[in-house]
C-alpha cells in the first residue's frame, strides 16, 4: 500500500524544544491552537484570508490552553502549539476551522 504524505516540513523550519537561551522573541509567535481536529484562526469574514494567530505572548490572545509545546522557528519566528479543552470559549475574534477545510488554504510553510 502506498501512502501519500499529507504535508512536508519547510526547509525554513528549525525544530527546537525551547527558545534559544538569552534570545528575545522579536517577532510575534505563531500560535497553533488545536481542539481535536480543529485549528483556531482569527475571524476575518474573508474565506480566502485564513491565518494563524500571532502574538508576543499567549496572554495577548486571551485563550487558555490545557498545555503548550514550543515547536521551533519558521523564518526566525517562534512556533508554539497549544491544546485546548473541548469546552473552550473563544473570544469573538477567533473561530475554529477544520484541519481538512484548511488544507490548501494556508501558506505551504504553515
């Protein structure tokens, strides 16, 4: 059986388990909030303009995850995954999108 690879990792991605010691995160981090097979995206009203939330800190987004995991850097921007509980209440400015729906809508690197 031949399995197709659903995604590939960008050559611009540098995996890491924590931010580099002594380094400040200058650019807002990308926050990959997951709830089951859904991903949080900013509510834009434009179906063609799908994005990943960006912020210097999780507090700025006003979303409380169960846990977070630092993933690494993409184009020198920190990438952080966060798991949300099933009963999460999202601020109005965010919505949940099915990963299947997002396939092909986000930039390939993301």
